[in-house]
C-alpha cells in the first residue's frame, strides 16, 4: 500500500510540472469590478462586507462567543486583589493622550472605512485600545460604573443583532442605493455595517478588559 501512495505522489508531482496553469484574463480587473459592484473605492471593505458577507457574519458571532467565554471561564474564580496600573504622572499623561488619538482614529475608520484603508474591525480595535489605555490609568470601579451606566453590554448585543439582520437582508438581494462613488454616503449598507462592527468590537473589548482586570489584576 505504501508504494501506491508513493506512485500517486509522484504522478501528482509530474502533473504539476507538465500541465501548465490556465492563464488569467488580464482584460478584466477584479478590483475595478468589485468597486463598481459595491460603490465604494475600498475594495477590501467591499469584499469583507459584501462579497464574503456570509463569512463576516460568523466572524462577528465568533467574537461575541469569545467575549461570553471570557465571562464564563473566569466566573468561578476569585477576584484579584492587586490591580496593576500606571501610577507615575508622565505615564498616565502619555497613556491618556494615546487613548485620545486611538479613539479619534477609531471614529475615523468607522465612518470613512469604506473610502480609505480601514473598516469596522480596525475601528473596533482602535476603540478597544483606547479603552484599554484608559483602564490602566483609571479606577476599576469608575470604569465598571461607566460600563453599567451606559448599558454597554446591551448595546453590544443590539449591534450584533442589527448587523445580522442587515446582513441577511443584503444577502437576500435587497440593497440600499450606492450613491456617488467616493462620497461619504455611498456603498449602500456597507458604511452602516462598518459602524456596527466597530461598536461591537470596541464594546466587546471593553467587557473583556474589565473581566481580566477583575479576575487577573492585569490586562
């Protein structure tokens, strides 16, 4: 039986050497086709939130499950007594300055991610970074109080539900007008999906950060 596997491997290798790959059709630009079909100049965002939207739905769901998993896996552990945070003033100032810049970048990427490099996931990471920098320079009780006061957990779940509903509607073939290519209000539902993903990732990161501070004492 071993010789059969060896012979099959040799035959497959010869096939790779002898049979040429089909030449691509250079007259068709895939990037131009994606841009025209989606109505947004950022082809990467168009592919993620349109051409492979079915995959993106489950990526958002997987992130939601990861946030829930962090809560459940650490729920039975005792809270950590020592919280490691910045105490020197220069580090606090630099961290909060970085948080401000990261937050502004996140907002920019969420709103204009369909026009320039960026998008919802990148915006959410920038927002989560800003929240993390604030968390290591502020009181844990204060961060937890803000999280509960603004019902961040509820908004996180609502953003996921709205994202799934809009995605299903889009996959069913119902699309908003694309508008003018390159304009802020263009691309149909893509800008809305970008913003929803950004909100989901940022708030989910906030939840995970609070959990790890509470049960681990560090980020």
